[in-house]
């Protein structure tokens, strides 16, 4: 046997090693699940709640479907473009046929359209269940100009004449057809319904290729309205039955001017 002092000395020499026994433990998957399961569940719920309630940052670029060239819809869209630019958001404006065309684009996921202007009462062909309205932003006057030696009191008096109601896809056409149908004037009847709008409709009325034209926000420009009001021989239709129309069509409002 070696003295204890000498044994301690050997253990303290450089290069010496101390070996300890290793204990191998078997992992129980059931215990692991019981330990980590609640943690993972709580983490998943927290992530889902964050995604649901926390709003993402607003995009830097938006695409808006407006209206025909020179229309009130285009003018309003250009105003929004300037307002959003102040907040660093670029608004891309796409010309359209009008309200119905705008709504159909908005319900088409492949169109790339983020926001539109749509006339009240319009119903499109796509699924609108996931669309959100930001609210009513302005009134959109419906204006009818006609050529006649006497004042007309009812739309039914335009039967068998030539009426410009706007092209397919426009809110003007949608509303005009609804009002004319209420007066027993429909497509395919003795009345000629022209697919003209805006300046084209104005030119047709001035050139006597049309007897009446229907204009609204997505088909009329302020310049067109002013010119019609000051043209001899052209009359502005007065909706004497406005109260009845408002009751018949809840999306309409009566605005005395």
C-alpha cells in the first residue's frame, strides 16, 4: 500500500483524469407529452389569437377600380389617390365600366382589385359574403335629360322612344333598367335602349340620335351636366313621383334641389 499523502499527490498531477460512472435513463414518451403538451397548446392558442385580433400593417400599394373616363367616379378616385399619397400609400386606379363592373372585379380574386366605388342597390354575380363596406361616402344624383316640346311628368311617357341607359357593367344601366321596368319599359319592347353613356350619350341627344339620356355618378361628368342644363331644347326630368320611388327602392334617397 502507498501512503495516503502520495496517493493525493498523484491525483493532483497535470494530465490526470477523474472518471465518474454514467447513468443511462430511458425516455417515456407519455411523460414527455404530458409535460410539453400543455405548453405547445397554450403557445398555439396565443399565436392564433394574435393572428386573429392583431391587425397587420396597412399595405403600401392599393388597386382601385374607378369608373369610365371623365366620370365622377374617376374624379373621386383621383382625390383618394392624393389623400392616400400623404400617408405614403400608392393608389393604382383602373378604369372600369362602372359600379357593376367594379363589384364583379372586387368579388374576383384574380382581378387584383382591393377597393372600389359601388352604387347602392347593385348586386353582382360573385360571392359578396366576405366584402366589407366602409360606409356611404356621398350621394350620387340620377339625372335624366330629354328632348320634348312639353314637360314630361312620368318615365312611362318615354315609352317607344330612344333612351341611352349606359353600357353593360355600369351602375347607371342597372338603376335605369330598374326604374324603367317599374314603368313597364323593358328590354326587347318597343322602346329602344341604347348602350351609350357620358359624352357619347350627350352627343346622341344633341344630334337627335337619342330622345333621352340617363346619367349618374359613374357615367356623368360635371361638364356634361352643365352643358345639358344650358342647351336649348333639352329638358331636365323632374321626378314628381320621387316619394313613391324611394318607397319602392329603399336604396334611393330623395334630394330636393
